[in-house]
C-alpha cells in the first residue's frame, strides 16, 4: 500500500539554493502523510524550462497509503509556498 511520491519545485539559478532545499526538506518531513520509516530525499539538478535555465528540487518520499498521494503532494506544495 506504500507509494513513492515525487514532487518537483523550480527556482531561479540566482535564488538561494541552500534555503530552498531546507524549505522543501522541512515541508516534506513535517507532512502528516509521510511514511517516516521509509527513506526520503531532495535531489537538485539544473533544467531548461521554457527557454530559461532553472534549478529543479525533486522531493521524493513514501506515503503511508496510496490514497494519500494527492493529499501529500498538496500538503507539501502548500508548505513550500508558505516557506
């Protein structure tokens, strides 16, 4: 019933990567839907989006049950946007 969920966030190449990664990590690990006994990670790489360079932060974590996938995505996204 567990499911790995991937959520992508883009920031500008001139933005504070350390702070952005911290915000994503905190949002990810504080969500009530995360399966805390399973591994999680935030991966960073550069991408081109609509002709612009950006930095992608890819959050990956497991949820306790497949039915929480969308709620988890929404919860983490809202927390990142507030951060």
